C-alpha cells in the first residue's frame, strides 16, 4: 500500500498529550480518561457497518460456516480473546469463532512484531484453521496497513469468504474491494502510535458487539439471560439454577434438581419444566426450532 506511515492518524501526535510527562499521576489519569470518553460515540457511527457484519455472521453460522478473526499484535490477541470467550458464555461450538494471529500461539503471550510483515504466512495460517468458502473473515489492524492481515483478507476474498476489515484510520481505495470496512475515527493515541489504548478499546467494543449480537440472533439468549449456558463449575451451576427459578414456578432447590436431571443444560431444563416433557423430548424441540427458546416456550415475564 502506498501510504506514508507518518500520515496515519494512529501515528500522529496527540496535541492534548504533548507534555504528558510533565503532568502529575492524577492529571495523566484524567487525560487518558478524557480521551477514552470519545470511543463510544466513534463506535456508534460505525453501527450500520457492524450491522452488515452481524448479518453475514448469522447467515454463515446457519449455513455451517464460521467467523474467523485475523490480526497481529494487540489486534490479533483481541480477536483470539473474543473467539475464546464465546463457547463458555453461550455454550456455542468452539469452531464457530476462531482467532488467528501473526506469529502463532507464541505471539499471544510474547510480542513477535516482525510476524506482521510476512504476508505469505497469512494464507498458511488460515489453511491451518481450515478456512472455507462462505466463512466470514474479519481482519483487524488499527493502522490499516498490516501486510499479514491484508494478505489474509485478499486470500479469503479469493476463495469466496465474506471479508471485513476493522481499522482505526480512513479506508484507502485499495480496501474498497473488501465487503465491509469498519473505520473508527478515534484521533491520535495519548502515547503516539500506542494502539493498544484507544484503538484496542474500540476494537474490543466492536468485537463484543459482533459476537454477542450474533449469539442473540442464534437463539443463545432469552430476554437478556444466558439460557444456553452449560454448567461446568459451581458459579455457572448457581447462575443456571437462578435462571430456571426465575423463568419457572420452581424454588431454588427444585430448580437445581431439574438442572441436574437435564445434564446441566439450562435450556433443556426450562423446556422440561415448561412443556412437562422428558429430557429427550426437550432436546428434540431444541433441534426442531434451531435452539430458539422463545419459539418453544413463548413469552414469559422476566
């Protein structure tokens, strides 16, 4: 890409922090907080683009495809973080969301900055996670210039994936070939070039919006309750029991028992109680209605 790095917003000096090293601790904290306060409104302006991405994601999952994040450094780690949190939060299959980072697993824990400059590795890494036509490939690069990420997106487009580029700089003409470009205008970072700050926060917010909204539309939530959670520890057992207690006429003790009888599946337990049916019949209903609890039990006051 023919872009001078000095022209990138993420590489410019922030006029509000030119003398940050002279400030007191309290003043530095207040300045950082003030800059961070612009992030939600900047993200809000990109919601129409995020809406398109979620529609791609829901369609992909319903067709047996996946959502794959690809990034380098902070961006790559945030993709992996979001992907790794979906299964325990929503009892979603691990294959639904996958994170790929330049430099591989080691780069998650240790900075391998040079890995982002090796574009040929992107195709190899995407094939390792078995990328396929119809998958949604979301490239994350605050600078918008990361060779590894751009190469990955170009490969994804070539094989028939929906391609999304999440950046914190204006989109260049070259990037218009991707299906969706989410460009978040955050202004320069407090510490020049430190995109782990505002850019990282905006990225986390947007990935949360994409994955959470996708899971809601995949029937993983009833009201605002995580009804598809699978009990795997004491905390989740308590949460699951309380959800059943709230959505039925059962007391805590009886709700706990039906949760146990459902093999720790809150959704199955709720259907067993609501429909007065067996565990097997409840699971058949889940399959019939693609896991959409509201279609099975209707509206219950929460």
